[in-house]
């Protein structure tokens, strides 16, 4: 190609502001007509004898590859099914290869044909086959590489973009395509915004965001595996790394395509005003989330109570905290509520949790014996700590019974509080039944006197 054509994208970007809209459109039309003319010449050249023979050979090799896929595909699949005990990654690679058997066979066959023709005849008589072989190999390589991208949408975008690029590169059409894309655009102030800049920006941003995502994922895995860092600091470090990496990728991508970032100052100020007035709750939750992570008042794994909600912190997000209850419900509590409302953190400074239960016995039962039996019953329940022994005290003399409080300690509030209280009550019932301790309840007697007057006496 001519040197002027290779430098046309940069040159077009420098002189474009001086061109009018009509001149830009005329330039784009001229480039399009030039490409159409070159395509017509190329199609006419395909009708030449040896070019036509090469196309027929490529078509025959394609049919042969399809036939081999139908013949050998089921046998290869049966062989894969018999490979028990192989690692999952190896089986996944085999599945990907099995799905691409036809293009693999075609690439192998066409390179064999190119080698044979170059050994037996002039190189010009295998020129088209060489181009087709390079295209098929590059497309197949792109397919295997893009399989590493997990997102289906991103995988498709990268795959089709890479196919277009390698096709233009193999056909030596990069300069013409760049000039055509650069000719389609308009002036935005002092900046020339063309389709070429948009495509370059999308490619660069996609590459940078993919790299930032990979680095942030690797960093998050390393930080989460570090036991020397507290859970709240792990979340804070991961969030900070993600914000820095994605922000840097965005601004570097804009700068790489020539966008003047100083022009974004007014836009950032407008966004700040909008955040101050229209997104007060969102900003409040974001700031509250940062405060929670910094002061370590709540961290993943803590057991908390907030109003009627009792559960453990599953995750701490930028806007809310995920709290999972014992019945499997997941509450998304805004971070602002965790700052402004009263929160009971059952495992803030340590794992020890004391629980209290109340009960009463009849007046004729010896309180000393009742206290001893209650303590022994609580000690026999699983999850009740033995090195922090339960205690039992008299808290009052009621109308019907002597009232007691039984206090005991546990270290696993995530296992539930209602169930451990129920187990201790059940142990008390069994112990009282065994030792003849009675649990009184109020009783009333109704007597009918003369003159139809009702008199109620309460007996205990």
C-alpha cells in the first residue's frame, strides 16, 4: 500500500477540523467507491482458471471436514465418555475441541493442501489457498482464546471484533478500513469525533476493563484468603481496589482515544450537585458503608439484631448489608440504618453470649434444691458452656410461685437462640418431673351465693 494511505487515520484526525461536512461526506463516499472497485476486481480475478481451481479445492476440503466430523465425532465423544477420573479442566478442553472438530479438520486439511501445492507447482497457484488457510487458522485461534472470557456478551463482542481485525490484517485492508471509518464523523468543538475513534475507544475500554476485572478478581481472592486482615478490612480493601482499577481503566481509555478530560470538570460538578440533591439516600448509604468498614463495628459473620430482624451478616455491600435469618430469609438492610438505629451485635468483641430464662416453682419446694437442679439441668444441654457455668437466682415472690432466673452462656449464636432456650426449658421440665418439683399455675373458684350473687375466690 502507499505510505499516504497508512498515515491517513492520523492525518485525517489532524486536518479534519478544517474540512466541511460536505467534503467529509465526499471523502467517505470516494473511499467507499474505491473499496467497491477493489472488491469487483478481486471477484473478477476469482474467475481465472487457477484461482477458480483453488476455490474448488477449498470447497472440497470443507466438505471433507464436514464428512470427517460426522464420521469421527461420535467415536471421539464415546472415547471422552470413557475417560472417568480426569480433571474437570481437561474434560472442558476436550468438550471445546469436540465442538470445533469441523474447523479443526478443515485447517489441518487445507494446510496439507497448501504444502503439497507449493512443493509441486508455482507458489502463485496456491496463493488463495494460503490466504484461506491463514484466515481459517486465525478464526479458529480466536474462538479458542475467547473461550476464556466468562461473560457471553463480552465473549461475543471480542470474538466478532477479533475476526474482523484479523481478516482485515490478513487481506492488508487496515489502512483502507481506518480511512473509511475516520471519514465518517463530525466536529464536536475542537475535537473530531469519528467512527474510528469510537471503535478504538470501545476496543481500548473493553481491554482495560477486562484487565481491571481480572486484576481485581485476583486481588480479591488473595485478600479474602489472608487471615491476618479482619473481615471488614478485607471488604474495604477489595472495594477500594475495584474503584481504583475501574476508574483508572475508564479515564485511561478516554485519554488514549484523545478525549480531553479537562472538559469533564463542568460535568463532574453537575454530577456532584445532582448527587447532593437527588441522591441523598444513596450517598448516605455509601458513606455509611465506608464508616462501618473503617470502625469495624459490623463485619461479615457477625450475628446482629435490628428491630425484628435477627441473623448474621452475609455480605457488606456498598449500599446495603445482607443479613440472613434462621428461616432462610435474606434482608437487605441499608447501611444508613446500621449507623443511625440501635443494633445489637451478639459477636462484636467476643463470641460469648449470655441467655436468660425465667421460671417459677411452688412455695413448698426448697429454693436451694430448685437452684441446684436448675443449674445441673442447664449444664447437661449441648451448646451450654461448662467453663462458664450457669447460675440461678431468685428474683421475687410472686402471687403463685417463687420466681427464678437461669443464666447460661453459649458461643455460637448463629446456631439460633430460640432452640437453645427451648432445650434448656425442656431439660428443666424433665429434671423437675424427676425430683417432684411442681410448677404452679393460677386457679380460680367460683361460688354461687344466695340471692344469685357471684363471689370469686382465687386459690393458689
